[in-house]
C-alpha cells in the first residue's frame, strides 16, 4: 500500500514465480501471518476445464511462495477460498446440482 492506493510490489514476479503458471490463477486469500496462500486455479482445454483450490507456503513474508499443491479434499466446481484467522478452516464456494453453496474444510 502506498498512501491511499495499492501498488504492485517491485519483487512481485519473484514472490509469485512458483504460483503463476500458464493456467488461470485467481481469487487469492492469504493467511494472517502471510506465509500461506490459497487460490483458485482453472486449467485445461476449452472443452475440459478443471477447477482446483491450491495451497502454497513460504518460509518468511519476503520469501517467494513454493509451487502450490491442490487441496485434495476439495473437488468439483469450486472457487474462491477464504482462510479463517486461526488458519484451521478454509471456506470456499462450490456448485452442486446447479446450486452454488458455501462449504468448509478444516485441519487440526
């Protein structure tokens, strides 16, 4: 943040190099400590699309994120993760039987 506006960080490409791919990455949510990033990835060809919720970590707030891992417990038409303040719950929306609903997964 620069005053009352946001600006791209000069080292943004370095920090996100393990995240950004040739797929479409969007709807990021970062943990309260800044060490975990959750986001949606849309990959695949025109008639075969796959949506996944991804999770990436880093060792410090100025370090680059490691390549992401798909959260295997979340499948189907899913988007827009949001992590709880304590990092134990992840909320997202999924489309099931034509309806968009909010879902939650947890970790210990």
